[in-house]
């Protein structure tokens, strides 16, 4: 298995990003609060790996494949919160 640098293209044709809660420490929570963020992305596509600050976020199926090779990987579920901006959007 090869591991590549994970990044997402920023712009209207790029990928969506997530904003994590700045009040939570990933090692101390059972669920991480996140919000879809259009401040820097502009994109609406959701990739296998999603930019979320210093937190690595990926789809569940990708995590399971990585865990097959890297047993020490830990994860927490995400709680997606809505803002006034995205209440009417479908993701």
C-alpha cells in the first residue's frame, strides 16, 4: 500500500472542507463537533479525505482499509452541525 500526501483543491470546483470545534481536543472526546465550511473552500464535492484543520478526516471505508495496515489508528465519530448558511443545502 502506498500513502500519498493528502490535500484538497481549494476553489469553486474543489472539495468541501470541515471546520472542527476549537473547544474540543481530539484525544479527549468521544465525538468531534464539525461544521461544513465555505470560508476557504467554495467547493461542494466531498472527497475520500476531507481537510479539517489539523485533524485527519476520511470516509469510514478508507479508515478501515488503513487500519488493515496500521492497527494503531484511532478514530472518533463526527457530529455534523448546521449553520444558518447551510440549512437549505444538500450535501
